[in-house]
C-alpha cells in the first residue's frame, strides 16, 4: 500500500485533559521509582535551579495522552494524529507497536502549565517483514507547547503497524 | 542525593547496572500512570490477538525508566535535555530488564554529557538508548 500522500500532513492541536499537576506527578514518580525531590518539593526545586516544583521532563508525552475514552478536549483536532490508522487497519495491519522515540526538552514544565501539541507526518516505510508480521512504519514529529505558546519540547515517534500472525 | 561532578567524569565510564523485575502489576501500573490505555498493555487476550504472548511494557515507561536510571546516577541537579530510544524485544511479565549505561561524551564548556544505555531482557535487547544531560558547569558552581 502507498502511504506517501500522508507525508508532510500536519495535524493538531491536541489539547491536554489535565494541566501539569502534582498528584499525577507524584503517582508517576511512585510507579517509576523516581525520587528526585525537585518534582515534589518547592525548596528542592529552587535549589536545583527551577522557579518552582517542576514536572519530570519524561512526563511531557503523558500530559497529551488521550486517556481512557480515547477522546480529546474540545478545541482539539478530531481523530488520531496518525490519520492513516483507519486505512492500515482496513488493509489488515491491526497490530501496533512503538519502535522509536526521540525527545528534546526545551523548557521546564511547572504546575498549572497547559500543554498542547501539533504533529507532522515525517516519513513512511515498508512493507517490511518483521518477527511480528509484515509491517508498515510511520514516523511523526510532534511539537509541544505551553499556554504561552512557547515550545517546550519535541517528540519524534515511529510506530510499526503489522499484520498479526507472524512472518508466515 | 549528590550530583556527579562534570570534571570527575571520564568517557567510557560505566554507570552501575540496575535490574528491574517486570510483573503484570508493573506493566499495567506504569501504563495507567502514563495515561496509556492501549489494550496490549493491560489485556492479555488483546495481546494474544495481536500476536504476542502477554501484556508488555509501553514505550512511555521504557523511556521513563531509561531516563530515571541515568538521572539516579547523575544526581538531582542534572537535567535531561534529550532522550532517544529504540525498542527491541518487549518486556513481558516474569522477565527482568538489566539496564547498563556508559558515558559517551563530555563537554565541559556546556556541561552536556551523553550517556548510552542498553536494557536487555531474556529475549535480547529491549532498548538501546541515548540520554543527553546538562550538568552544572564548574563556572556556574565553583
């Protein structure tokens, strides 16, 4: 199948359900074993050079996740950013795994910040034979912004869409 | 908690190895904490239908663990500015992941340090990653 027409397609904005908040930070740190006090204590954050309690940079992608209902707050673009999902599923590529992720963090995130992101489809590849089955690869670049429209980071995501059933 | 001194680092220096046990509880708990409700991370039947033996760790968690592994070593005043991961064999419950890192490059002017990380499980390579940190420079912290 030919997914070339998706290359360069831009989508967004995708708004966050929750502003950067301490309960989610605490719960994430709890399961990840993250003990850096700058993420939970004001004094420790200032000592580390932050203005105030800061969110773990590795949570950047978490704020923008669609969540349990797979939906987005009003004001967001509708549908998944990977708009080729429907076409891929129709063609039998019903399995999805993430294979690469490259992130850059440009600005710290503080409690109360509201994050949104915008995407651009960078490249497509395949079909290729993999251990999980015949697969197509789609790479998307997301740019994350705060409520002041300052870019806080980038996230390059490559997903592998495959036909379950192995390489037979 | 101390932060490593930039001037004390050496290229090729190894980070202490960390072993993380993978359980269903952990796979599901970390998926939810990362707001990832993709069925292959909590529903074993869905995972089976997708051609894998069980639920498996999501990439947001792999990312988080690689980052945390490096900053545990670097200390609380180190800031991650870049993290790249490439996933291989999934982390399934019952397995464990061994994380090992080494310092790849050091820039004493900017304070940028690149650490290469590999995470292996019993199936092989789970993750190959690279974390770029910014450490306080001697000029900033005499």
